[in-house]
C-alpha cells in the first residue's frame, strides 16, 4: 500500500458554540492541513497521486476558507466549526473526483501547535472511472 500526503495552511477565525448555548470569544488560528491518500496501484508514471496536482487542489479548497470567519460560511451553519468538523468539511470536498487507484485516507487539521484533529472517511468501493485532480 502506498500513501501520499500534502500539507498546506490557511488562516481563519471561529467561535465555538458551547453546549449551554453561549459562544466562546471569536479568535483566529493559522490552521495547518495535511491530506493523505492511499492505494496499491501506481499510474504509468509510477505515482499514486501527483503531488503538484494534489497540492493545487488542496490550496484551491483552502483558499475558500482563508481569511474567513468560519461561523459565517454555509458549511458551518449547522456544524460547529471545530477542528474535527473542519477536517470533515475538507474531506467531503476532496473525496470527489479521485483517481480510481487512490482513496482519501485521512485529513489532519492542526488548529494550534500540537492540537490535531484527524478525520478518516469510511472506505467505499472505488470507482472504475478515471478522474483527474
């Protein structure tokens, strides 16, 4: 099994909604995101996933979060913008249009140094359709 990871970052604010209905103070983080794909079949070039294409795709996605208040985004209207839910949000967007041989293994979100949330999507049967990053 091969694994390929790429890391990028974005800066954004959030304000967690607490169980008692109150909210913590609005604050900002420099979020670090690492995505990992896994698979057992390499392409004709000998790669599982092209690093440049993966990084570009991740950067495009993170650009939609950069310099935002996560609480105001539709993705977090119903979900508390925790590090766990940020990882889930990123995974949901990256799981579509994968090369057939690669599966999204996990998304790690570091909200602050040493504070990491990881989401691993359930593995489904991979599609036979070739798709590009």
